[in-house]
C-alpha cells in the first residue's frame, strides 16, 4: 500500500516538473506568478491543468497533442 504522503505528493511533483520544463505549463506558471499569485497557488493551478488535460486525453482516447493545452 502506498503511503498517503506519497499519493498526495505525486501531482505536486508533476506540477513542479511541468512548471519548469513543459513550455506551455512554464508560460502558464510564469503568467500566474507575474499576476501576483503565490508560488504554491500557481503550482496547484498547474497541477489542476495537468490533471484536466490527462482526463480529457483518457476520456476522448486521443494521443497527446501539445498545442491543445
């Protein structure tokens, strides 16, 4: 069984990596930060955007297309 902290940390790690290396997520994170959002709030927004994108990909059974985010 996976500990709670590990399950809770997984979307945060994906959001952190997305905000640093994925071009679209990096721009989204920077835009939120320049608009005055705290770093944790911006990371949660990136995590939510990633989860929403993943859900849409699974729902529609379509391959990943970077330009659709």
